[in-house]
């Protein structure tokens, strides 16, 4: 089974996320790609949902934020939405008050229970609002900065409401926070939707086996990132497969079978220092047991579990500039060695 592409739409309140969402839905419909939506609102009524085509499957997460009070529900919502409607792709529109880095963590948590693949974090920037907030600072401005830093694709919206010199200033503000994600200036979020093309390509793509890399596309930066960035690019591959600009990156590897506990623990303990978070579920061949593992900054913990229902053997890694191909190969060798 293919990993289902996930695209996250981020941006401050009123920036134009729902407008972009509708553009993307229409784009997929024209390609006969079946799309489903998760919309998150802080209030008790999803007003934005009234503007979405009624024949598109949609789950609403109300009265809270994906990244805090109801974050644990995201896995359940995704699982139910995918099982009931079997979409080709899922769009998640987060509340304007959400920090994308927390949502990334929530989505990778969901990857423990289903085959999903986070492809895009598109941040819609309200140009006039960013400019106004930058001149007075405050918590809202910091949140907008975090959303820009985490983007794989940047859309500076409402350009028609800015004078030419103001538009230049807004673009400079955005580029100071995220120098690598493709940036488009728009009115009403009219943008080249090619960043969402992969879902259509996946419909005709042959199955490639048990291992599915989860990568967050172009430049992704952590919410509190304050350091200099190296400009690295992975160029488009000849086979049309997904590419990324490595910075903060996420890799999900679905294990094809049990692994030796000593070999797996040794792999975790020698992880590159650039990997700062890992989690997953593994079956150990030498103990005939399943374990949940959690790794953070050099420390690893294993908890014996007995999952209910179908739960994948999977390992998720989050870090900066780590050698993803090397880690993927080591994980594949673990299962390969056990099957020989």
C-alpha cells in the first residue's frame, strides 16, 4: 500500500489559507485525485468549512488547537478519514494560532499507525499584517515568524494591499526568516499549484516496497531556530520522485520484518548527532516481543507493548542535515540480515 501524501496549510488567522485550500481541491478534482480534508478551528463552529465543496470528505477539529489541547486526536481523525474514504491525498488546514513544528510532530506520531507521507508545509503570509506586526512586535509577530520558518513553500498574499516599497519590505522580512523555501507573491492565493503535483503522480506509480521515506519537502526550519543555515539542495530526480532541500528533516521507515534487539539498539545509540528525536514501534526477533521506543538527544527508552489491531513496525527520525540515505540503508540492512 502506498503512503498517502499529506499537505499542511499554515498561516496566521485571515491570511488566505481556506482560499488556497479551495484552489488545491479544485486542482486535484481536475486531475481526478480524491482529496480529503482536516480543518482545525479554535471555536465551536467551523465557519471556514462552509466555503469548502460539500462533496469533499472533511473532518473538523473544533474548540482547540492541533498542537495543544486536542493534538492527540489528530491520529484518530486521520485514521478514520483515511479508512472511511480512502483518499489519494489529505490536506490539513491548521488554525492560525498553531505552531507548525508541533503539528509536524503530531503528524509523525500518526505515521506510527498508518502509512502517510508529509510532503508540503505551505505557509500563507498575510503581507499587510506581517508588516504591521513587525513594527510593534509581540506574541503574534513571533508566531508568524515561526510559521514562516517552518515552511517548505511560502505564499506572500494580499500583495494588492501593499505599496511597491512595502511589498519589497515584506519579502525581505520573509527571506530573513526563511531563505530557502520557494516564495510566491499573490493576490487571493492564485499560485502555481505544482507543489501539490505528487499526489497525482502517485496514482500511477508502481509499489516500491515496504520502506517509505517521509520527508518534509523543501526547507523546513524549527520554530525556535536562530542559527545560520547552509544552502543545500537535492535536485529533481530523473524518475520524478520527491526531492527535498535538507534542513530540519523527517524520515519515516516502515520495517519489513522483525529485527535483532541488540543490532537495533546499537543503531539507535550510534545515530548521527544531527538526529535529535526518534520514535517508533519495532518487533524484536530474539525476544518475540513488540516495543515502543522513544529517543531524544542521546537517551533511548524501550517499552514493551501489545498493540490492539493493526499497528505498523515503523521508525521515525527528526533532525537537521542528517544523512538520510545512510540511515535508510542501515535500517533496511537490519531487516534484511534477519531474513537471511
